[in-house]
C-alpha cells in the first residue's frame, strides 16, 4: 500500500493482492492493524503529504495528486478532519526553510 498511494486501493484490490477474500482481508487487517484498511490508507496519504509539505515547495495540487488524494479539496478536508489545519497552514507552520 505504502509504495502505491496513488493507486486504486480498494478492499477488493488489496484482498486480491493478498490472495484473500475481501471479507476475510478486512477482518484480518482490522484485527492486526487495529484500524480499517481505508483508515490506514488515509493515514498513510496524510503522512506522505505532511512529509512533502514540510520538505518541498511543490504546489498543493501536486502534493494531493502524488499522495493519492482525489484532488486538493479532498486533501484539504482530510487534513482539517485529521489534523485540525489545512495543508497550507501545515506548510506555513512546519515547512523547513528552503
């Protein structure tokens, strides 16, 4: 998953890659990771975006695309929900001066 955040990471695709049924994959993943596959993917995308925002001046739309979000607005709403700030606010507060 982490190597392909821009890919289609549906339960069916992930289960197929793990050679499991979708239902069993969801159950096993949630038991082992203590979160749903969808939550894991969203967290991984936010983490990847945070790293890019901290370390580069890449435009927000590009960050969103490279981290697998539908668009910049989707990334903005996920950041607000998970971190309480927008990606732009995050960059302003945590970016390393280039």
